[in-house]
């Protein structure tokens, strides 16, 4: 018998959530369709319901300065950019030049290119540059790049955020493997360790959401 405090999502129920809890417009649908054509890698893209959550969180924080680590073809970045305050800016970090180019085209088509600076290359390098000059200047951070990099990204984002700013970490359940990461799943072990560390990190308020593949909200105190 299932615990009455949560339900397991079926594909039908997830469709229901997307239909009634997200407003994926033509621009975002086009990004989803063009990304699907890339094949299996498309699984990396966030879902429409998570996209709606990203826009909502950005707006609730009142973000004018945001950073994303792991942009891929730009779906989540568009969602964040849409939640920014007027005049706000998003720094979108992507390792692969081809993906950054695809994201750039998608930002143009979605009408948010004027709000997004794309940083091509390892996110750690962009963060090293920014933490030196922009400590406490950011309101919002989304971490969705290589999983082994998460602990360092988390620390850098804490430096970048003002008190009250929000870090959103994606894939914190890692398909359920965080319960017992395989010996050869370094990303799983890193995420599981980081989850435990954030749970008792007095520098942040924390809420882990069982949305999509698991999302942690860490609000800097
Ligand atoms: C899960 S995908 C991001 C999905 C994206 N947020 C979306 O909604 O479409 C992860 C991305 O992080 C990029 N990435 C991997 N390692 C990186 C690094 N060290 N620095 C920056 N980006 C990295 C990958 O190339 C990939 O495009």
C-alpha cells in the first residue's frame, strides 16, 4: 500500500500535471521538438512542469541577476529568463560550443536573447571569474551541469548569492540511485553525499522536492 503522503506519478498523471500546471507556449514547444530530434540526449532537458516551476521560483525571488550551470539547448534558461524582473540578466553556462549555439538560436526565437549572456566553457572557470568580482550580487542559481561538479558549484553559488537568494539543484534523486549508488556511479555518490551535507548546512534553508528527478531548493540565510 502506498504512503498516503505521496503518490507515484504515472505517465498519464504526469501528462495531467503538464496540461494543468504548466503553460508551455509555442516557443518552448519548438525548443522541445528541435531538441527531441537530437535523439537520446534530449532526456537531459527539463520537463514543462519543471520549467513552469523555474519561472515561478525566479519570479518569487524577484531575481534581477541569475546564473545557470548546464544550459544544453536552452529550455530551462528561457524559463528562468522569463521570470526575471525587468532589466534582469541571466548568465547561462554551457561547456559545449554546439549546444551553446543551439541555445543562442532558441533564445532569439523565444525573444529572450537580450536578457541572456552565454558563457561557453567549463562552468568552474566562469564561476571562478564571477566569485572574485560579484560575490553576493546574484539572486538565483540553477545547477544542472555535470554531477561530479555539483559540490564545487554549490559552494561557488553560495558565494555569488545575496542573503535570501535561491539555489536550485536538479537531479538530486538521480533516478532513485541516491539510495544506494553503484560503486562505478561517481555522480550518484557525489550527489548522495552532497544531499546529506546540504540537509544539515546551517548556511541555508532547505526543501527537497520530489518533482521530476528531484529538485533541492537551498535558500541562503
Ligand atoms: C542536463 S543538461 C542541462 C539541461 C538544461 N538545463 C535544459 O533544461 O535543457 C547538462 C548540460 O551541462 C553541460 N555541461 C556538462 N559539463 C559542464 C561543465 N563542466 N560546464 C558547463 N556545462 C557543462 C552539458 O554539455 C549539458 O548540455
